[in-house]
C-alpha cells in the first residue's frame, strides 16, 4: 500500500466517523453519560465569519438572495413566518401557531404579538401579506416565485393571516420558512425591497456588497434564548486558501465551505475544529429524458450502474459525504425509503441494460463545469473512466463556468448539476421532478409519479403518505433521468472559542443559515 | 515650453476619443457574452417569467444601441447611473474602491520605484559581478512566479508566524499607519512582481549609454564611476525608464485583481470581475473607463516627462 493509499484510507475512515457523529447529532439523542458537557450559551463578543460567497453585485432585495453570504446575513436581520428547527421539525417564528382546513387548502397563521421591527414599528399581519405578495404575481422577479405560485389568495384577518392554496398541501408551512420570504415593513400594502429594516436578532449597521456586513444585536429581540453575540462581522473571502489562512491566523472565528482538498491541513492546525454536517445537498448528473438515447430507460439504468459512487465520495468529497441512490431525499429525512436497494458500481448490469436497449456500446457527451459543483470536472472524468468498463464511452466536455446555468444546464442533454436540497420531500419533488415543473432538469414526466405527488401533498395520514413517498422514490431511482451519486456534507470550521449547539441544522449550510443567532462564544 | 502645452492639449483630446472608443468596445464585448443580468442573477433559479420581469424593469429588453445611447447621454452629463444588480449609485460603489486601489498602487510604487532604480543603477555600475547576477536572478525569479504564488509564500512566511495580517481588511476608521501595516503584504507582493521590469530597463538604458564617447571622455578625465552614471548617463537614460515606470504604475492600478482576491482587499479589480460575471454593464463601463483613463494619463505624463528630460525635444527648431 503506498503512502497515498494510506492517506486516502485514513481520510475516509475519519470522514466516516465525522459523518456518523453528524448523523447522531442530527437525528439521535445521545444518552446523558455520552453527551459531552457543553458550555451554556452566554452573551457577548464580536463574531467574525468568512464566507466563500458574496459578490459586489449583492443586493438587499429579497428576490435576489442567491448565496450563503446574503442569505445568512438577511436571516439574521429578518424573521420568517416559520423556522426549521435544527432537528428538521418546524417551529413558529413570526407565526405563533397555524392550522389547516381538512383538505389542507386553507391555512391560518396566527401572527405573534409584540414583535417589532428595528425601526420600532410593530410587525402586523399586513406586513406579512405584503412581504409574501412581493414574490407573487406577473411582475415578480423573485427566485422564490415558483414556491408561492400555488397561493390563490392571501389576506389579513384580525391577528391572523389566511392563505388559500390552489390545491391541498400538508407541507405548506415549511415553504414559509424559505429565506426569501422574510417579513419586511409595509406601507399601503407594499414593501420597500431595499429597506435596511428588519425584525430579526441583528440590526444592520453597514453593508458593503462583496466585502463585509456589520451588524449589532437588536436589544428588543423577542427571542430570549437567541442572538448571543453583541456584534457580527461577516466577510466575503472567495479564495479558499485566503479563507483558511484567515481562520488559522485568527482574523476570523468561523468559515463556511472548507476546501476539501486541504481539509487535512486545516485539521492539523491547533485550536481549529472542522464541522461537517450531513444534509440534503446533493450533486447530480442529469439526462434529458426526452432526447435519444436517454429517452430509453435502459440507457438511463446503464449509466446509473456505470458510476462508482463510493469512489466519488472518497475522492471528490474526501469522505465528507454519503453515496446517493438516485433519489433527492437525504437519509435523515422522515420519508427516506430505507428498503430501496442501494445501486452500486456494476459494469455487468450496465452491459445488461445496454443490451436490453439493443446496443453493444454507447457514446455520449457529458457537459461539466466547476460551477455545477466543486469537483464536477474531476467527477465527470472518474465517471467516464469507470463507465468505459461497461462499454459506455463518456466524452467529458468541459464547459465555461461563466454562464453555466444559462447556457448548459437544461440545454445540453447530459450535464452536471447540484441541489441544496429542500426541507420537505414534496418540495424537492415538486420543484425538480414533477412533469412540467420549471426546474425539472431531466424533463422527466411520469404519470404515476405525478399522481402520487399530488395525492401525497394533501394526504394527512402519515402511513399512507409514507407509502406514496416510498413508491415515488422507487420510480425516481429506477426510471428517473437523474444520476445522484453523492450527498455532500456542509463542511464548516471554527475556532475553539466558538460555542456550537449540540444539534446543528442540516437543512442548509451554516446551521440552516442561522449560525449567527444560534451560536455563541464559549 | 509651448511644445509641451500643445502636446498635452492634443493628447488629452485624443485621450477623450480613446475613452469613447473604449466605451463602445467594452459595451459591445459585454453584449457578446452569453446571457444577461437577469439570467446570471437568478442562476439555477431562473424561470422564463422572472427573467422577463427583470429584463422589463431594467430596460434590458431594449435594443443594444438604444441602451448604449441612453448610457452615453447620461454619462456625458456626469451621471454614471446605478448598478443594475443592487441599485446602488455607481459613484458610491466606485468611490471607496478607487481610493483603495490608488492607495495600494501608490504604496507599492513607493517601495518598488526607488528600489528598482537603485538596484538598476547599482547593477549597471557593478555589471557582470556577483551583485549584478544575483539582483537579476532574484528579480527574474519573482516576476516569473504567478502573483498568487508569491502571495501565498509571503502569507506562509510572514502571516502564519503572526508578523502581518493575512487579509488586508480596511474600513473608514482605519488609521494611515494601521492601513500601511495591514496592506504591507499585498504591497510587497506587487513590488516583487513589478521590480524586475523597471530594474532591468534602468540597467539596460544606462549600460547602453556607457559606450558613448562622452562617457569615455568623462572616464578619461578620471571621474568617479558613480558620478559618471548619476550625473552623465542617467539624465540621458531617463526617457525609457520613465516610460517603463509609467507602464508599471498603470499595471498596479488596473491589473491587481489576483492580489486583491488573495488578500481580500476591496479594490476596483474585484468589482470589475464581479460585474462582468453578472453582466452589470453600467458598472463594467465605469470601471473600464477609469482603467483606460489611468493608462491614458500615465502615458501622457510619461511622454511629458520624457520631453522635459530631453532639451532637443523642447527647443525644437
């Protein structure tokens, strides 16, 4: 065994332990004897966080929040109707409670009283309605438009907000936790999208796009057990080495998106902790199921058997992730199909499916760029090398990163893509797998899948719902046009001085974008 | 002296024409890039309706020449408009960043220009000695490495030991001394990158003159070699040296985006790159014009100084 092999083995073993810990933290409650004594959260200090994202073109407009930098700082500045708790359940934020009609079509949210904006104005149901309406309608420029499109009507009713949907949706309150849908102050039924006001735990002091954000604690914040830091400084450090150096030299306390190629070096640095969280983020290779040869399900199956998933997790994610099973649902999600057979690298089965499709060999082009996901080009090359054993010749086409989502994604028949994952199964399937959905990247249109999706959405019986979701996952894995080889953990790092809750949110990076208000200085 | 004034007036006029042509080229080039602001801001989340709504609001659905003329008319009145992406006035976006860029450029130049002139003169004086070879080898080595590599080496040696900060963070409250300290590593990186060019030009220009008869004469008089170079050779070698210094100063203003990224320094380069990536054309135009103006003005300054250093050009018959 060469040194190189040893290193890789060590890494993936460590990675396995790490993700096991993260899983435990996300799902299980450890017995008190095992639980590490955690310092109680306390107030004070200035937290400095460096993000890999952030752009000079960033805006305060909630329609445009496209990177973890703007999303995190605006989640600290604002509240949403609901919040996804670290364990994945849903809790109220601006909404104190909510209830659905029997068909899950009408939802009534009771708005919390006594919450104020930083300007001193009270948060009213009218503000909530105006904030949601900003993302709806013909004129909407919002990336969240497809989420709020099913809303037929939204109106204030006393201290309540009543939402009527075009069809039943048992998961609707989860949608209201989306980071775009923050509550902003309104006047005459309109919000000012560029306002600096907010109702969250931190008041915006300065915002220099692409450089930094400074915030101070909101003294009137309604949550007593949140927002521990007195001041917050967020920096945009796009260069991976500069970000890691900033952490090592003590210029910042926390960094997001650790570069996986050098994570071993970061772990050797004293006083630094690497924090991997297994979540729903997954990397995919997607086929256009309308176009030959991908219109033949046997070809799709052949490609799914021709990829070595474990190798990708080991080499592209350095062990910080899990193998995927061609379903966009994370293992920790409640309706994950545990009985679905895990696909593994099997050139014989791939050959069998090719033969079924009437082919001896297959020549395809795979379009990749690192803007699809970090390491997409290398992953494409590994895919190509392994698939060759099954008679599948994949020509990896390196596309420009600039403009990838506009010119390659959903245009080229076979390309790389990624999904940050969605908090509910319904949302993930509706956004990217339902026939005709705007982001259905494989253009897959399965009648049975569509029926089940609509039925499960309004089904309030848990067992029936589970059965439907399991069948949908089966369809997705065995007929769908998306190869999902790996789920990538969110890998962050922080210094010893930073206190982290026992359970860290896995729905998005940075503790579900809420590290700023959930973490503290130990 | 009237020769100089005529030249300045002519060159400024030509400079304005250059800026105009550059604005057309930049606009056209940005138009040629695939996609526009709407698609690049929405990225993976784009739907045809939202893209159309953004285009309509920002007037991106108008034909290209209409948009260019609208921009030109406003720019001629001194209004560079607002960023399409975040609606901030471009003057605000550029203001502090231009200050930062000029500060770093001047800081690096204040180290690099005296250093390279001195090394160049000494290398000419002691040419073909160990000193000359060593200075040349070092300068060529540092210019041959990519900038980011030089930067990483400096961070590894000087920042990880705690001597200097690895990121050059500055805000309005940073004092001048503190700013010098915080930006020392980026300034040093740039110094290492530009020194070789200026030093070797100084050396070559002086050595070129040392074969002239009037230098022979000075030597035969028994003059001290240092005095020969400073008093007799250097004034006649100034023109090429000034040109090279001006070119390098222009580079320090316009070409340092890699150093800005590595040291997280908020300068114009980063703004330009981000704005091109997001197709935020008004910002791209404004920054490109600043860069072009820097080249035009520095070249003009170099020509004026070269003319002044040469009596034959001033007192033309």
